[in-house]
C-alpha cells in the first residue's frame, strides 16, 4: 500500500508546536488550534511522544477522540519512551536541538529503538491519543542532529529493532504504513539501499524547503521516487522563518538565512503572492512529495495554510527565483 493512498490530501497538521516548542502554550489555545485544523478540512495529523514528553499526543487525543476514528489519519513516532519519573526538561541532551521542549512535561524521555521499546512506545501512544489504532508509525530522529558521532550505532539499533517490528505490524495489518521521521537526508539514503526491511515512506523535516533543498535534490528525492517510497515534508516553513517567524532549524535564524528570506519576500511582494504559498507549493511540486505538514499553535494559522495551498502563483515568480539563484535549477516547480 502506498502512503499516498492512505493520506486524505496534500495538507496535514504537524503537532510539534503543541508540545510547547519554544513557548508555554495554554491548553485552550492548543485545543482551539486542533479544532481549527479539523474545521478547515484537515484530516491527517502527525505527532510524537518526543513533543513535550507526551504533551502533544495528549492534547491531540483530547480533541480527536471526540471525532469518528474512521474520518482521520493519524501518525506518531517511536524511538523515545516517556517514563513516569521526572527530570528538568531544560537539561536534556538533545544534540543540536538543545532546549527544544523545555516548556513541555517533566517526564523523563528515554531513547530506545529496540523491538520491546517500540511496542511499548506504541501502546503508550495509543493511551495518550485515546485511540485503538495508528495508521502510520515513523522511527524518530535516527540521525546526526540528535546523536552526533553515535548516530550510526543508533540507526543500527533501530534497523534491527524498530524497523522489523513496524514492518511486521504493517504486514499483519495492525498499521497501514511505516517509515523514518528525521531532519537529515543521510539515514534515508542508507535506508533506500537496504534489501530489507523496506519502508513505505519518509517524513523529512526541514531538508526539502525553499531555503534548503540542494542536498535532498541530488539523490534522495529521485531515488525515493524511483523506489516508490513517498515523502511527507515536515517543516515546510523552515521552523517558522518562512511564515513570519524568527526560527530556522529550531534556533534563532542566522544572518545569511534572514537575508535569503528577505530576498524571497521581496519577490513574493513583486508578484503579489504570500511567502507561505511559495513555500508550501514548492515542496509539493516535487514528484516524490505526497503531503506537507506545517505545524501551528494559533487557530488563525490553519486558514492561512489552506489558503496558501490554493493561492495562484504565477510562473514568472518561479522563474525569478531561479534567476536570482534562490532555488536550484533542477528543483521542480508547480506547473503553470
């Protein structure tokens, strides 16, 4: 089964911000944002235990459990088990992503990609999400940004543990699809070269965007397309900098990125379009991409995303981006 046949459309909702990423979000605001996504017709929701040590799953489950389960598609992730004991979230070692969920729950987060931990993680997620089944499960963050020089050892643990468990669950019909959810292309390229297990799809966050796509274009996207492995793009707004925010790669944006965004904004204004429309439609134009899942913590942002998906972007805008060397020559753009 291809993941494209599982997903209800090209636009989903990523819930990392609901885990109190960057700031302490009131429960009411989080719930209203999920409600807004539903009201705007979004029916694919992605989450993870890692997001606020279970907080995003709990908040998502509180809303979606009031909806008919057959009417939406749900994905979560494995690789982190949330314990009952507590720790200071601000002191967690998150590699390059230090302090990312310091406003989340204080529950201890245990990195574990073994078979047993994978099954436990799924059971715990089902409870937090108040549901009896998951549609898609991603193996979370087996990459350099979290594990540094140890990432290949972590990847190998996942390959012999989580990968095989998820493939079995898919073959048994317990889940519909599985894959990897990461912020780097290298683990995905390695996975494409495996004889087995074979994932159905990848969730790639931040590496196929208007601001950062060169590396993924070289091999990953063409190879995934050739093998029938669908790509869901996470972080299409590059952690918010393309949606009016100040973050890039989950940190304050550096000067070079701010300068690039300023140039993109100037072109968008010249052609009378929003930067959000350019960012969203660019990632969806790649033949390997089947959906994009921007995150949000304000209900109003969801309507903006839906509008951006349907906005008319003139062909001259994409041509101008190429001429100003703001996108790669080989990057696919939407058809006129």
